[in-house]
C-alpha cells in the first residue's frame, strides 16, 4: 500500500505498454489507488502474466493492441468505454529501441522505432483527446526520456522520437487547454527495466552511467510511477505542456 493518496479512486486510466517495466509499475500504483485500469500490449501472453501479477479484479482490463495500428487503438478505446463508461487519463508509456547508428539504419528500422514511440503516442492521444474533449476534462501523460535532450550512442532514432513526443505534449496542451484537459510528460534517466538491461547489467557501463547522476543511482520504475500519478491528479490541474525531468539530477550538471 502506497503512503501517498492521489485521490484517483474510481477514475479510469489507460496505460499503454502496461504489461511490464514502467507501465506495469504505473498500473500497479493506480490499482493501489483504487482506480480502474486498462493495460494494453502487443502480446496476449504478456498481458495475461501482468494481470495475474497485478492480482486485480473487475477494475483491470487488458487489451491486446499495437499502438501504431489505428484500428487496434480504436478497439482499445471502445472496449475501455464499454467497460468503464468514461476515460479520465491516458498514460502513453510504450517505448522501444533497436541499437543502431542513425546513418546506418535501414529505413524500415527507422519507421519501426518512430511508429512505436511517436506515431503510437499520436494515435492514442488523438483518440483520448477527442473523448476527453466531449467530457470537458482529462489528463494525458507521456513518457519521454532524457534521450530527447541529450544524444547518446545507438539511441539516436529513439531520442528523435522522444523529442517529438515532447513537442507533441506542448501542442496538445495548447489545443486541449480550453476543454480542461492537461497534457504533460515525464522524462526519466535510465530506469532499471528489461528495456535498458543491456546497459545497466554491464558493470562497467552501469558505473559510468551512475557517475553522471548526482543522486548516485539509476531510477527504479516506482521513481517514475509516482510523478506520473501526481500529473494525473487534481494537484496538477494548473500544470500543462510541461516535461518533468526525473533523472536524479543528471540534467543539472
């Protein structure tokens, strides 16, 4: 049980990529706050394992969906409204990277990374924005990365996509503000998940990364989940168009 109360009871949230990593932790914390949660992912097996681990009942819905396929996103939101009748928040968490230099990347690889990170974010935010506009309220929180602001070897396409997400956050915040909808982003440093395991599991590389973080460690998924829930709460009603850096002070040096 979390010691924090974000007053999200009975609210409805979609968490893309909610079957593992940061998304799983966000879903877990939302359920802990007695919210209704919809998680989506590309693989049904992963969704089933996540649902079992989350141990939730009728307040959890898992939907197989690829965020870059519009017809699957339409079905995701339709099932959410059919089950819960409304949508209070969307957390765009899906992210993927394939290690490559930009100049050596096959165009198909470029499209794959951009599709999952940026285009999927657009498709989900577009649909959520339309629903929330009719409701006259809502929250959208995008997961960005410090890679959006600092180029890194083999992370170039990913960083470009995340930079696009931060501008999309600003644009949507401006467009949706008249409808009482707040749109923000959270930009973590390296987080201890399977996504980044090739980096933090290497002792020498891990030590090099930690030296760039004043707090002296990489982030854990819970370090990202709490800022996300704050931005989903009434405490963030006057915050929009912002990207909150959750990087242990890395951007301060």
